[in-house]
C-alpha cells in the first residue's frame, strides 16, 4: 500500500471521527473549558510563564506546525493559514493566497519574554498554496523554514512567483530581521518536506520524501526515487548557510516499495537521527543493507537512522511485526548524551518495537496506539512506552523534543474512552470520547512519567534550562490556557487563534532520578537531614518492603519567588538501608538545597520524602532541616 508523502501532516485529520477538522478543534476546546484539561498529578505539572496569541478581524484559520528555540531564548514559530484578517502580533491584518481562499505560510519571531519581534507570510494568486512543516532557529538569529507549495503563483516573500507541479518542497532562510536571504525549491517530481533541524555549523537538515526521475532536491542536485522513480523514497538533505546542498541521503529499492523520512534532529557534533517508515521488499535505507518490511514486505515498518556529519549512515534501527501492521515514527529527538528518542504510532498485532515484546495495538489491533522508544548511542533499545485502551480508541505521538536533563517531551493526540497514555491514568477524549484531544507529556530518562497534561500543542522546543516553548491553536469562548486568563478566540470564538507559550516547568533531579507517587497514593517516607560544612546526613524510615533508597540533591538558585529557578548539581555520597531504616550521606557545595529521598519496590509505587535545608559555609554552625 502506498501512502501519501505528507502522511505526518495529515495524520490528525485522518482520525476516525464524524466531525470536520474545524469542528474537532472547537470541541477539543469545549472539553478543556469543561474541565477535561486538568493536568494529571504524576509529578509537577508545567505552569505558563507567558502566552502570545494571534487575533483576527476576519475569518482566518491559522494552523501552527513547528517551533524552534534559539540559544538566547528567542523562538521562531511557523504554520499556515487560510482566510483574512490574521494579526500575528505586529498589527498587520493578513489575507492568505487568492483573496483568502488558498492556504499561505506564516512565520513569527518572538523575544524571550513573548513579544513579537517580526512576522511575515507568503502570498499567492490562482491555485497557489503553501504549508510550513519545519523550522530551525539558528544561533546567529536567522532561521530556516521548510515546507511545500502546490498550484500556481506562490510568492514566498522574495517577490518571485513560483508554480509547482504536483508538489514542490521549499527551504528558505530568513535574516534576524525577517528579510528573505534565499529560497531553494525542488522540481521534477512530487516532494514533501516534513521537518527541519539546525546544525551547529550554521547548516540545516531537512527531512522528507519524494518520487520521480531526475528530481532536483535543490541547487541542481538530482536524484531518482526508488524503483527507477516509480515509488517513494525517504530523503534527508543538508543545506549550507548559503542555501547550497551539502549532501542528500536517499533511500532506494527494487520492486514495489515506499519510504519517507518524517522528522530529523541534529546532535551538537553535527551528527543526526532521522525517523520515518518504509514498506516493501529489497529496501535500502542508504547503508547498502537490503531490508524487507514487516509481514514479508506488506506492512509498514518504523526506522530510525543515525547519520554522520557527512551524511553517511552509522546505524539503522527498525521495528518488526509478525502480521499485518503499520508502524511509523513521526517525531525524533537527539539528546546531548548521544541517546535519542522517537515517537509515533503502531496499528496491528505482533508488533515488536525492539525490546522483544510482541504488542497488539488498541481495539485488538484495529486502532492506533502511541509509542515512545528511547535508543542508546549505538541504536539499541533502552526502553519502550506504549499507550493502552479498552474499546475503540486512537493515540499517536506527533512531535518530540529532548531536554537538558535527558527527559523527552512528546506532543500528540488521542480519541476514545479509557485511553492510557502510558502513565497508568485512564482518560476520555473530547465529547465523551467521540472526538480528538491533544496531549503534552514529559518522560524521564528512565522511561517514567514526569507529567501529562491535555493541551492544544502541536510542537515544542526546549530551552537550555529545560523550560519549554510550545505552539498550537485554540477555538472557543472562555478558554483558559493554564495561566488563569480567560480568552475567546476571534470572531466570538468561531475561528482559531494561533499561540506560542512558554512553560515554566524545568527538569529537576528528583524527576530525572525516579518516578514519584501521587499525593496520598503511597506511604510517605520520614526523613531528617542535618547539614554542616557542606555535608548532609539524612536518616529516616521507609515503608515495609523497601528494596532501595535513593537520595537526590536539587540546588535552588535565584531569589525571585515567581521565577522559582532550579538547576542540577552533582553530589557525592551513598545510602545504606537496614530493613525500614536508612542513612544517607552526601557532600554538597554551599547554597540552598532540597534533599529528596525515594524508596519503593518493583510492585509498588514510589514513596517520597523531601527535607529542605541550607548548607552553610564551613565557618558557620550546622543547620538542621
């Protein structure tokens, strides 16, 4: 079965639901207004630091798709819109192509405090339409937008009217002030760009898929897709800072097959990971190894590939299945320690995501289930998380970003009743399970849930301190995005508003170390901590059956109560356990600290005790917490 090259862009629209996409967005908001958006208290849920939302004087319909954070805390968000009167925050009322009847691209840059620095959009006449699918904020303040155009006479902001065949991909670089530096477009065959990632050397990686013979991937670089141009091939292209193509990694095959890269993410050293799907026999993902997808080539199979800085393949990870299935990666994240994570969905029975466990998706294999897989630096599996459900349901991971503490944050959606997103909590989506709801979930480095909340988010980006930027859209009246401000979307709540928000949540050593129990769900530890001259000793008791005790030190910095900044710090020491009593000794530097001790067994939830202390300088007397 061949699938559309823009499968990722359309995946949410393809959810089984009798409602149109516009109605789906509206009912999702209704669920949140009525209380369906309460964060699950797995851990500390994120709080909003600020929100910037678009306005509109007419029937505009923005659809956010991607966000990327720059090292200075600014961000670039991109998406598309159709209609008139869209104000992205710069006071300009925009109309999309062909007087509002065709979809156009929008891009906006926001300061670290959430104010709009500039915004721009494409234009078009006739049947010309454009979508943005990826964005990469560069360290020098510039940004790269990736997407695709269709139809005739699309102006991407440089004054050039472009016409596409079936579909052409585009990549454009914008200066720090939003001016267009260059635009690169493809030609010769349908090509869809699906994602973008900045590279430390100023280049940009772009993922996608294409088909045809002699397809120009940009700058005159020609490639032919699988089976002599008759089938789809996956592609990852690296663009230099001047818009030239540095290299392009393309899959190949003989016979009926299809492949697409849906997402790419770069490591600090210029290497990267890309994910997607392939289907068919005799498929070469670019490393010279001939692979057959699941069920003798008839089922879609997930892949993640590690690319070196020059575009060669270091390793390839793939899923497997014993029967009819479809497994695809939709979002991938490269983490600072060399590990990576991928999220997406699977459907069918006998699906092995790399840990040797045969899984069946929701509704006895008939519906989609969410998965998140963490891979070591060599491509082997660390852990696998999947959603569960009783009855008809769907759940998919769409985008994923890694944070500085090794945790990952996944955005996606679910529909149906009694859906477990992997944290043991049963949820029902909007309209009693008949329509889709979005979610945002943080997962610690060991695979445990940090927090889960329903949200409007479509993509996230992590800042250096672990806080998050997110983009999405909302529709309706009396909508609270989480900051206590009641909002109504444009035109009395009948049309969407696009937003960018900063989530003040930061990763903590406690969250990264081990899952914690809901308040009141498990016996709490008793603990007493004494600190003197930079050394803390904690003693206490743990619930019966405790098999281990772990003490975590989290440094508190900053004096602003509103900021509540936290930073990681290493501590040396150890804990000893005798029955239900334990004793831990840690050596810490001077400053304000919280000492958390967790204990539990393989069969019970974890209990937690936290003692707040201040470690004095060596000259001062001890302080008992």
